[in-house]
C-alpha cells in the first residue's frame, strides 16, 4: 500500500507514530520558513507541516513547489498541533514530514475544490470528476450508497429476490416517450429502453418468483426539470398473492427502515388520503403535509352578493395563512402579481385580513359586509392575526392555482422545514385521465392497473369515475413512489386496452406476450416503484436530484463532460443501415 493511514484517521492517540499518507493537495500555505499543506482524500483532510530548521532544506523547497491537486505521498511523524482546529476530526494533530513523493503533478483546477467553491454549475458539470472530489458532493453520493445498501438489506430480509431485467426491450407505456436504439443485425428495427421493468416484473410473478425487486435504471424521454433526468433509478418491486394493504405495509416498512437506519429518525404513522380528498383539500395529488392550510370552499358564502367575478365562478376557494395578517400592502401586491404570472395564471387575488383587533379588512369590502366576512373567517376557522386568500374560477384550474399559492405561502411562512418528514399514502386514484389534446382517456398510472371491483360496472357508462387499485407514496409534497394491484387475466386486460383506444390487433401486437402469459396461470399480484434519486434528495434535504447522481445530465439532457449526445461516424451509420436526414 502507498499509505499506512487515510487522511481522515489520525488523532491525538497517534502522536509519535510514523505514518505514510497519500492524497491530493487541497491547499498550500507558505509563510517563508514554514509551509502547511492540507492533504485530502475521501476520508478527510490532514495537515502536513514543513518547518525551516527541523525540515531538510531540499524537502522544504520541494514542498514549496507543490500546487493544488498534486497527488503526493508524504511520510512523517504525527505530532500534536499547537493551534488546534476543532472543525475537522484530525484538527488536533499534524504530520511533520520527512519524505515527500510527488506521485502526479496537476494542472491548476478550473475551480476551487473545497466545500465553498467559485465554480458555476456548468463548469462543475464539465469537470464533474473534480467536483466529486469536494466533500459536500461526495457526502451526497455516500448517502445514496447507504440508502442502496439499506434497501437491499430490508428487501433481502423480507424475502425479495433481486432479478435483473433487460435494457434493450420494446416500449413499456409509462406515459413518456421512449429512447430507442437501432439494431444493426435487424436493419430498420429498433429496441426501446425501458421506461420501467413493468412487464418483466409481472412476468416474473407469472414465473412464480413471488417477491421481486431491483434497483434499476429507467429511461424516459421527457422535458427535464430539477427533479427529472432522462435516466433515473427506481427501487422496483412486485409481489404475488397480495392485496393493496399488503403492499402499503411492506413499503411503509421499507420507508421506516430507511429513515431509521440512514437518518436515525423514527417515522410517525404514515397518513392515508384518497385522491379525491387530496384534490379537494390541497388541489394536488401530492400534498405537502408539513403544514395544514387546507382549502375551504366558499361558494355558498360568497355568491349572490353582487360580486360578479365570484358569481360567475364555478368554484370560490381559499386558504387561511396563520399569523400573516401583518403582511404589508407591498407584500400583498407582490402575492397578487405572483398569482397573475402566466405560470400560475390567476386573474386576481382576493384577500381578507383578520386584524389583531378583531376587525376584518378585505379587497372586496364594497360587496361584502363585515358579517359576511366574519362568516368566511368562521368557515376557515380563522383567528385574529390570520390572512385569508381567495381565488375563483373554473374548478380544476383554480384548485391548481391555489395549490401553488398554498406552497408559496408555506415557503414564505417557513413551514416547509427540510428536517421534518411527513409521508403520506394517496390511494384510490382514478383509473383513467381525460386528455384534452388527444380527446381520449389515458391510463392514469399505466394500462396494467386493475380497476376497483365495485367500479367495474362504470367502465362503460362513466369511465372517468372508475377508481383504480393504485397508490402513491408522497413525502413532503414529492411523489416518491407509485404502484398498483395489477390486472392478471386476459379478458380484463383486453377490456382495458379497448378502453384506452387500442384496436385488438394493436393490443395483441404490443402486449400479446403479456396477455398470453396471463393464460398460463398468473397469480394475483401488485407492486410499486420508488424514485430512488428523489428519495435520496429528500433524505439529503435538497430539491435537485442531480446532486445525488454521480454523472447527471443538464437541463437539455446533455452530458457536458463527455459531450453527449453527439453525432456518430458515417461508417457506424452505414452498419446500422441508417441515413440521417434531419427535418427542417
Ligand atoms: N412501473 C411503475 C412506474 O414506473 C411502477 C409500478 O406500477 O410498479 O411508475
């Protein structure tokens, strides 16, 4: 070994030990006759000292030549520091070096490789391998590693078998576009990369595997956001002979295990809410329950009093922000502008201040008496000091707008604490979702999800009202996982495809293999998949999943380090029998 210890290991008890360390030069401080070098590796930073008088002159000169990020090996004696640094675990000692070996010099790095860096996002992504040397970045990947190990521990102990499924497959419908790969030996034909291993894990149930899991890469060609990457990782799971309740308790168990082992947190009871309740009270199928601020519908109290905007609205609905009556005119104007931005799209914002003295002041005093306003306050359960914010319009749109405003108010009032975790199961999702663009129903989860038995009769008459055996795990307003109890017989699966607008031939061509498998003894089964990157980000207290991926892509789906995607050589195209002609 080129070293006896790591750079994070030595303490006072090692004083007088002869050691050999290897690592990267993080920083050199040269005070003439005295040189300190911070030596870094994955485990920490240790200070090296070279001192005129006691250090050999040639050695001192050699030390003076060291630059940032040189890879060196240093041998010496551990001594106690005169001025200690209690910010790092090795801060009580330093190494009095008697031999120094430069293993590899380094160019000056394009940004400072310390927790606080001067490197912008793009630069750090281009040199991601240098960015990954920074302690704060490395810690995130260490967290990810812990989460993976603990997931495997829990799943293994619960009898799940990890099975790998293929990456070159044909399209699985998870609602996004596929990435495709041309086949050289089958000219003109393409594989699709899996949006998830959905059909394979169901086939494994038909095979009798009973409990499957896989920590697996999935690929979806979607527009990117902070919490989306074209390739991402799922903890993908499937179980046989189960009902919804069994899945919820097994994966509540996994969630609990991860919080306990990785964060030392004992999770409280995971709440349950139906999709319908989530939409009604939070305008959102992934409500952030770290704070209350539930929607209150005000149609009855507000309509028929001469205020045309409310009278014309399908829904008048509001939230009560506790303790926000102190908001200044300027703050309220800013909120109004905020809801009117095109991203939110509200026409305006009505507010009522419940002043500390008990009086009520609103933007619609012209139309409503103080008794009227008091009745709103009662509906909200508001107290003096609170601020009521009301929006109106078409029900679906206004719920969405108010949901955004609720989150914004939660943020402004400091109610979205990253150290608090509020997990929630949202259950009873609709089976179908109406798509305005294509003017037809889509599967809200995916086409393999089973309808609730008691709703099957509605399939023909009112498809939009059919509920599915589908569930999502939400933590702090982020969808962490989702799954369903599956269809496991051919006739129901065929019926489902029919409702989704597939012709019999299309369904057979795309999913004939699965429907055929259902005819050879398919057990009742169901499963779930967790978005592993998001789970890591939530555990780490961050919004961006990119920080938890070693080599992420940027917002244009580009890896700026290896410069991909890129064109390929003409002979590669020839081999694939492909001619590229881009559409103008
Ligand atoms: N395949 C689904 C997804 O990726 C999860 C599941 O239904 O198990 O969202």
